[in-house]
């Protein structure tokens, strides 16, 4: 999704209604900078989640000044988590950024805890295995698999173990 569209979506669903309802805080010296923060903080969420998050914050915000971007973020995250708990196969609300973060966390655990991850570290093909694990995890997350299972084909392991691929050898570094 285009970044401009995401910014417009946050501006339309969160920022404009917020400006209509609440007073600008006295300490804000640059409205544009603060609005940019709201847009950056909230652009990963879907239109539906943003709309519900705005309603949630509107109902619970007790002050005359703007709610913080973190209030909107927390409401949106809570709604996303709730949706995913009730619909584990539906990953339409998970942003690409969140899938990437999750894929890197899974890869870090795999590399630390698996025999293959430890072997790759000792033998010098750690980075190619990690890249494979991140890519495979992300692929499974896109398909809606909430608990990715990593299996590495033996022919790939054999190929990675070749000395010409290792960055520890002169040939592998060139």
C-alpha cells in the first residue's frame, strides 16, 4: 500500500476528527510535527481498526486537549490483538512491518535454540540460514499460519556448507 495513501487515511480517520473535537494542547509549538507523529505511529493499522480506535479513544478521553498518539496506538493494537485472538487464521490486520518483526523474532529463536542454527554459526553459514528462516517465516505468516514451523531442506544445508559460499574463506569473500 502506498505511503501517501496511509498518511491520508490516518489524517482522515484520526487527525481531522481529533482537530474538530479537542483543543490543541498549550505546549505544542509545531502542529505539523505533532500531526506527523500521529501519522507515523498509526499508519500501520487498517482503516477499519483506525475507525474503531478513534471511537474507543473518543469514548474514554476525559480531557479537553488532544489524546496522545499512544492512546490511539494502544486502542488500535488492542483491537488488532482481540481480532487475531478470535480469528487466528485472519492476518489481514497484521501489517507487513509486524510480520517482518515477528519473522525476525522467530528466526532469532530458531538460530539460538536449534542444532542447525548452532551448527551454521560454527561452520560459517549462519547468515544464509538466518535469511532463509526469516523469508520462510514471513511466507507462512502471509499465508495466515500464526505459528510458523521451520524445516530446512537438506539439499540447501549441503549447498550452504560448501566452502566457496563461506565468508570465512578468501573465495567466499570475493
